[in-house]
C-alpha cells in the first residue's frame, strides 16, 4: 500500500490486442478482419461462439487455416492465405462481396492503421505522402461500408511517434468512420468530443497514455 | 448447334486488337486464367490496358506481358506487392500508366458496365486522394463519389465447369472477379477446368449464364497453388 | 399477263407475322419476346435452330408451354404463363435479368406496340394519354436495352388508323430505338431517313401501303 | 448458436411498424410469400408503403392488405392487370398513392440499396413520362436518368430451402425479386418451403447468403399454382 513504486505497464502484444477485440464480438456478428493484428482476432473467438467471418474475395464463413497437408488451393482469404470454410459458409462474386461491404451488411470490420484521428478519420493504405502506386485493395470500401469500424494497432510507431492524432498526416482511407481503437495500451472510443478512454492496460495512468497520444484524450463520463 | 468451345489457343485469341482493354479475372493465383494470359502473350496484341486486381508478380503471366512492353496502362486495386518487380521497374521508369481503384469500386464499375449503368455514386473513397477531381454529391448527409462504368473489349476468365452454351460454374473463392468481368466485356473468353455435356450443369447452380460468354477453351487441371509464393 | 385485275392483298395473320420474324432470327441469338404476337415467334423457330429465349423474370432458355398435365408451377414466363426450360437454360434474379437487358446482352427484343414513329420512337405501354396507372412492366428496359428492337404489330388499328406515324401520340416507351417493324402488310426498317420498306405482302403496292401509313415511306435503295 | 428460424408467425412479424416500407417478393404468384403477407395482415401495421412488381389481384394477399386500408402507397411496375380490382377502386377514389417504376429500374434500385449505391444513371425511361422531373445526363451521346436507391424497412420473401444461418436457395423462376429484396431491407423475413440442417446447402449453390436474412419461418409446400387464375 505505501509502496509507491510504479506498477510496470502491462502492454499487450499483438495476440493480446486481438484477444481483447475478440471479447467484444458477440455471437452472430458478420465480421471482416483486415491484414495484420485483425487477422489474429479470429483465433481468439471461442469456437462455441458463432461469428461469421467475411473475406473480400467472396467468402462468407471463413474458417481457420488448414493443416499443411490439407490445403485447398482454390480457397484463400483476402490476404491470399489458404483458409477453410465453416458449415453454413458460401461464396459470392466480387461485386456481391463488396455489395455486402458497401451496403452496410457487415456488423464489424477490424482494420490496422497507420493513424487514426480524433474525428474518426483513418489512414491505413499509403505509407508515403506521395506514393502514387500504393496498394489500396479493399480498405476504402471496408472503411466506408462496414456498420462499425474498429482499428487495431500499436499506440505509437516504433520510434514512439503517436498514431492517435488530432488530424491524420498520411493519405486518408476514409473520413470520420472509426468507432473504436484497440491499442497495446488502451481501448478508446471515437466520439463527437474526440477520443474517450474506455480502458487502459494495468499499470498505465491517463497522463502517461496522453503523453503517448497526439490527440487530446477524454475520460469516460 | 450453339457451341462456344474452341479447340485451339489461336482460335481463342482471335481478334484481340492492339489498344484493347483487357479484363483479367482472378484474385491472387486463384481463378486466374493463366493459360489464356500466356495465349495473349503469344498472340501479340500490344498497347493494352489491363484491368485486374493486381499488377502482376514475378516474371510470368501479366508481369511477363508488361515486361514485353505490351501494356500501356494498368487499372487495379493492388499494384504494389511483394513480387510486383516488373510493374515497379516500369512504373518508376515512367513506362506504364497506373489507375488505382478501390477494390469494391473496381468490381462495381465492371458490374455497372455489364448492367448498362454508365455511372453510379459510391461512398468509397470520398475525401481521399483517389476521389480527387471526381464529381461528388451528398446523399443523406454523406459525401459520395461519382464513378463510371468500366467496360472491357475482352475478358479472360477462368471457370471450373463449362458447357457448350458457355454456362459456367466456379470453384470456391475462384469465383471472385470472373463472373462480373464476363458481364463487362464485349468478348469474353473462358478457360475451364472441366467441359461438361449440354444440360450437365444444373440450371439453379449456373453462376454465369452463357449469354455473357463467347468462347470456351478446355484447359484441364491447372492448380492455382503450383505457381504460388507471393502474397500480393 | 394482260390480266389487269388487282391481286388480292395477302395480309398476314398473327402467326404469319410471327413466322416472318422467326425467319430473320439466326441460330445462337439471345432473344426476348414480348406479350402478344412476339410470343408466337418462338413457335415458328425450327427446333433444330438453337435460339435462346430470355424472360424478364429471370429465365434464360425458355422452352415451349408444357402439356397441361405437366405444368411446373414454379416455372413461368414474364406473361405469367407456364413454360419449360431447355437444356442449357438457367435462372437469375431480377437485377441480373435486367442487367442482361439493360447491358445490351440480348441480340434481339421483339415487342408489340401501339405506335412506332419514323424516328424509332415506340409507344407500347399506356393506352390513354393520361392513364396514370398504366402498367409498364419491363417494356421500357427492353426497349432501351436490347441490342436490336423489332416491333410486331398490325399495320393499322381496327379502325384503320395508321400505327406507323411521323410522331408518336401515345406516351413513349423509349426514344429512337426501333430498328425494324413487322406488320401484317410489310417489313420496314427504321433508318436515318425514316421508314424504308424492305418487303410487302403479295398483292400490295407501295402506294397502297403508304395510304395506310401516317409517316412517309421510302423505297429500299 | 446462430438460429434464424422462428417458430411462430407472431415472432416472424414482430416489430413491423406503422409507416414501414415493405418489400414483397415474387412475380405473379411465383415466389410470393403468401403466408407472410397473411401474417402481415394479421399483425396490423398500417400506413405502409408496399414495393412489389404488381399492385395485388383478387381480394387476398396484397389486395386484402390494401382493401383493409393499410397501404398508403404502392411502388410497382405493373399496377393494372386483370384482377387488380381492389387497387383500381382505391386508386380511382384517390385513396392510394402510386409510383410506377420500370421493372428493371425497380430491381436495380433495390439492388443499389442493398449494395450501398445511393443513386445510378440508367437509359431506361429517358424521354418518357416516367422520367419527368428527374435529373438526366448524357453518356456516350445518350440520355440517362438518375434513379435513387430504394431501401426497405422490411422484406417479406419466399425461399425454397433455408438453413439456420439464413442461407437460401430458390426454385426456378421463383428466384425473381426475392434475392435483391433480401439485400435491400433492414429486416428480411423469409418463408421457406424446406428447412435443412446447417451445412445442408452446398456453399456453391447458395443464392442468398444468410448475411441478408434475419428471420426464417418454415411454411412447407405452398404451391404457387393453387392461387392462380390472374395473368397480371
């Protein structure tokens, strides 16, 4: 009790972030997971909780990676990795797949990002400001179309630069769409007032989190 | 008797002209019409505009077509990936044009072309660099971008089963862009793994009806994984 | 030879018009047939000539009516009549069915009409000028979308009023789309100069045809 | 466990509110969700806007709903047909609003709603009475009409087979408007002839994936022909 030594900050690793997100996905949701940390989310949804994963290349009901001896070459996900299909899964063509996305039929999309701004803007496709050949893939459709967009990312860059910013500096993927951000340090909602801290990892205090964040943080009411 | 099967690659490729807009099906290796792309390389048409999800990888297929200087312009969603060395080199040298289109907009623009819709509004890309210079309009308080249909002169696609009417099915995620490219092109050329007798495809399971198909070449047992390796 | 008595005019009946149209449809065409005389065209295409008939309600490969004991209640055409499906036939939903129409994938559509104008305008849906509840169905889509639009109709109304007109007086179905008209008296192409008579039934001369036509007729060059 | 099957009509109809836009599947009798329409009649919601191909025939189903004064507005392509006596009477009396939409535009407006496209240009109807007052634009020298998406609050549709995920197949020409209405509505309610176990529908033959479906009621062996007679 009188011990005033700071608790060490229990920052999450990539799987920790993914597991934290998985906790918030209820049964029955249709979910698209982006490349990177988001892909790991599926592994952390308990098998008995039915969540239907969508992949941009026209797969509904994406299951886990097959064992190496049982790869079906015709069945891949949007990251071009071999996957399986769960019972109840189905295939659609690309226009229908993006009708699902753009038409607001996905309950959730989880994407990685370089930056998220306090107004909900997301930048996750072009790493350089004037990279005219950056690969956008389906990121803009997913960001604009899903009913809820959550972002999974490290709270700062490897160099310690903030990624939760007042305004994005990288080329935008979509404007005003992010609802929630899960980082290695915290869970933050994007609200009309800006970022509201929903929870922090053990050992972290609000001021320390603010110090690693460009945008102004708000405490939950 | 209607019979859309052709028996040689030459016949399949006949009439593809310099300057054509060529739609290439597939996503990654899956559903990609590799034999037809090789056929196009042999056929010789140049000054092509290629529409595909990627800009080619390695030194085969689309990458080879580009390496030969036959592609003037690429329209795709994912130009830069691990193996896109040919595209990278040509692009840095200013020897190839690029139009990046969000993947869903790319799909919808081709579907629109096939459906007689010359233009549509989409929320995708609004407020981003990819909407610069495009007409926008608010619907329900949200900015949308006007996008034009993207028709092809030729589509090269891969199917799983085909009959002489040109009816097609696809295998699993090999469906992807293939059905909409079949709709969007004036001349749709198919390579199919399996050729079945007329009536051999159940009417309820046909994904692409033959009305969207002009020629079918039987190219059995091409395995998408054999050429794997990149994760573009 | 010196017999100057006029030949009687061998006007076609409905089946005669349909048979005449059928002669001009080559193997391999995709064809949509409207209600009325156009529907009869299918009966006059020889069985060995493969023509694929499309129906707006999502049927490709429409076959003849079934015998009365073998009606499949789930298989109807756009006129709501029971039909059959030929080998190679398939089903699509309504949006895809009209993508086929609007996207220019039909080689031919044959429609009935109240009036066709020399500029290719067609009026075939609203019988009264201010019938606000007239049923358009798929007529406007077919007229606007098919690669070729042919019209099958009587040359005049029952009262002898011309139906090939300088300008349509009934509400339009589409502008400038009709390519050819088959009537009980003649076959006429719609060209930039107006109606050009391709052929007339036996016993009819150009002047008599003109007398039954509001628009000015032209003889084939 | 996901299970979209409901076991009673009350459960199927729960939450349909006065003023709702209701999409009714089917073309003629075929693929028409008769049991659900009867359920809607019993449920009581009023001031409805109904979107369907026809405006009802005879004195049952949609015609009955109109006769009870529960329909404020009909959006359809084919309002006037042999048996449309109820609609005719209400319309002449100025007691029902009507919006006539070309059939393909009707289908595409719903598909657009389901696909997140708020508006699109179509050549259909250009220069006709049905385009009066609408924005037009030339593409390739041809006039096109701007049409808006048509979303529904509720869709009532009929399927042939369904599983607990809401995956659907349709029988022959009973497919018609059903798949696109399923996409276009916030709440999609299905009556199915057959209920199958999870995984009982082959992934390649599912026409409407369960993502577009909210509730499924098993109503076996309704024969479309039994109610026949009109040729609307």
